[in-house]
């Protein structure tokens, strides 16, 4: 029995150290170690190569470093029948809500407008609406969406939550399923995307969507915040909407191509706020703790938690 | 019996309409109306002229449009022995907390840094600390400070509250009195000023204060947010601190001279965020409702509320 790490673009040795100190006698291996593939019961994966899972016939689970598993589910030889466990973590949730609250409140307070005034040295007292007058619409009411929604409610915002299946959160107006999408958009001033990326949600942040958002409440027009995946957004549509006033501003943490190409117009639009996919990250400390406990519990006969539904896509 | 309005720089007629519809038969007068000064029991004042209170011998209270009464207390002929009532309002409190939350979270999320990176088209994934790692220090724990503190605690921040007398708020570390000021600053990453402006607090946001803030937790250095009065800040010190790295950023809604003079360096500092005294305002709707109810209650024999302590200065 052993855990194999298969990680790219992160410090694999640092992760191994964390796992070793959390797992005690349970073997933690890197691909460069020598081992019998039949001993490997768990693979902890991030950006795995195409042959990552070949020859492992006794896998009990694949553990995914990221909270989003859209890329992993596209893997060409992901072993069928092996459960995939995704990362669900309080610190990850905290960081995502931090990003959402910072983005929503800066737009509610008309940041773009005042930044433009400051640049032109204009003193013009247009009062931002109170949070109580603004509706935030959250797409995706999983662990991340629910936490952000609760915090926004507590700050005084009206909050709409749109999800595939109905979720109850105190103070949040519920919209479930495709047939409610237009009504949800029509009641929303600031749209926040926290959806998983699936065939159904790819490209959902497009011009037709933006046109359906409510106008007249937030001075300047509606706003879009995307903290989920670049695949959700059509960047040509965002640019058009920011330029023609369909959107007054956008905060984007993710992009169709990452890093965002140097020639993207998004870098220079003054009402677009670009961050380099740093809304919420999986820390080594918390990730190793979470997956080590999961592995030990599972070896002791307990069921896995946060297992991905491959059909649903998250 | 009558209420006299004495307002400058705002729409006095609109206020009169609001008061008339709230007060029914109780007379509401403007200075341009004819009246017997002995009938005036209440004066509702904003930026009153030097002779504003001369010849009124039956005043029962002066009602102040603003939540801050520092300017009114400097009035050269403010009648002694007449209570001054200041504006305390849920919407004003909501708006102030909106401003504080937006300012604190943008700095916690390293907004200045990412704005500079965006301008230079740099993709560099430095992760902001979670709110749980950051301490916000609030100076002034009146109605505004307490509401902002509660909301920051709920978002996950560590919160320190500094005030003249000890105030208990769940989850907030209390500091009371001058002798605790250095310890308060030394435990604070983001300093938020919501103090009343008095002889004791004038100029409190100065270079020596900034030097005592905690370094090493918030990437780039500590931050100052001033939403109270321009008289609290020494702008030459803020500029020096922003330029030499003592402060990593500042959000200023108030200034020594308002409107902020065109030649102020604050307009062009890229880590200084200027807004034109719009953090929180007294709306006609809420102000007329609040003071009308106060007046009717008082005429019915109930005590005034939110009466200013002239000695203390707020």
C-alpha cells in the first residue's frame, strides 16, 4: 500500500514532506522513486500526464489537488470505476469568499467611476447606493457559492442564488434550473460565477447573458465577476459588453488562455480588473491535512467524501 | 412652536417638504419665511452662519444634519445650555460599513499590487493572505465603528477596536485609552479611522502613527483608511509614508481641504484611492424621518436621544 504523488507546476517535494509528516508510516512516493505499481492505492494528481494512470490496477481513489476537476475529467485515460475525490477546504472557501466580497463591494461602491475621476482630478459627489439596494446573483451554489452568499446577506445585499438543484440558504432567493435563468439574470445587478465547468456551463458568460442583467439600479450598469474557470467566459463578448456599456465593469480571475496573453485587450480596459488566477488556492498545509485524513479514514473502512459525479461533471 | 431650517450647500426646500409631510400640523419654516423668533423651538442646522442662533430665546434643541458635529461645536455663538442632537441612522451606518468593507477587502486582496501588474501586463501569482490572517484596527467604536467591526469579524478578519472608553463587541480585541494606542497599532495591519474630530484626535493620522503599525503580515506593508474627517490626517505625512513604503496603500474619503485641491499629490499617487467625501451621507428621506420622530417625541415629553456631550466633543 502506498500514496503516489503526480504533480506538475507545483513543488512536489514540499507536498511529499507534508504528506509524510501527516501519514506517519504510510508510504508516500514520487514518480522518481522505485515501487511496484500494484502497491499504489491512491494517486494525488495535478495536471497529470497522459500515462499517469497506466498500469495501476489496484487504485482505490484519485485525489485531485484542485477544487475544480474539469481538466482531470478530460484526461484521456482516466481509469473508469475509480472514485475521484476533490478538494473541499475551509481555507479555500475563505479565500474565494474574500475575493468575491472584495470584488462585489468595490463595484457596489462604483470603484471604476471614482478611479476615472481621480485620474482626471474631478471632485464629483455621486453617492453609491447602499448594499441593501443592490442584488448580487451567484451562479453555482456549492460550498463556495453558499459561503459567499451567506456573507453577502450579512453585509446587507440582496442575494439571488442560481443552481442546478434547489439550495436553501437563509435570506437568499432561490433559482433552480435552466428555465429560471432569465428571471435570475433580470433580478441581478452584480453577477458572480462560481459554477463548475461542464459541457452545460461552458461559455455561459456571453453577450446574450449580459444583456439580460438588470439595468437602472447600479449606477453605470451591471457587473460580472468570474472566479471559476476561463472556459465559462467568451472574452470577445466581455470586451464588447465593457466597451458598449452593456457591462459597467468586470473582475476576472480566470481566462480562456492562462497566463492571459500579452496582447489581450482585457489588460488595458479601465473597467476590467484582471488578477492572475489567485482568487483561491489549495495550500500545501491544508491540502495535505485534508487528503491524509481522507486516506487514513478510507483505509480504516470509512467512505470517501466529496467524490466527483463523473456524469454531472463535478 | 415651530421648526426652523438653517441649511447651506444642500436643497433646503427638499428638506422642508420632507419635514412637512412627516410633521403634519407642526410648522416647518425657512429663514426666508416671516416668523416670531420666540416661536422657534428647534433649529435643524447644516453649516449655519455666525448669526444662526442669535435672538432665539426659546430653543429646546439644535438638530445637526451631520453625524459629525465638530464644525458645529466650533460655531462662535452656539447657545449654551441648548442640547445638540446628532444624526444616527441605520442607512448612514450601512453606507459607512459598505465603504469600510470595500476598502479593507480591496487592500487585503492586494489591489494596488495587481493594478500595477495589470498595467504592466505582468502575470505573477502571489497569493493574498486569507482574511483570517489579517488584523483590522478600528479607531472609534461608536455606532459606525461597532457595525463595521461586527461585519469584519463575520468575514473572518481579526479585529481590534480602539476607543476612549472600553466597548465590548463579540470577537473584537478591545483597546481603551491613550496608554493602549501603541499596542493597538502594533497589532494592526489595516487601520480604519472612524473617530469623531476633537482636540484630542486632530492630526492623529500622522507619520509617527503609521510607523507603529504592524509590518510583515500584509504583503507590501500596512494600510490606512480614513472615512471620518480630513482634520484627522496630516496629508504631508500620508504622502511621505506612501512614497517611502511605511504605508503600502491608503483609501481617503476626507481631506484637510475639501474639495481636494487640484494640485494635491494625493490625486496621482497610484497607491492612494481618493473618493470625494461620499463614504456615508445623510439622506433627506431618513434624516427627516429621524428628526421628525425625535421632535414629536420630545414635544410629547420624551427625552432627546443622541445628545452631544460638548465637553467630550461628540
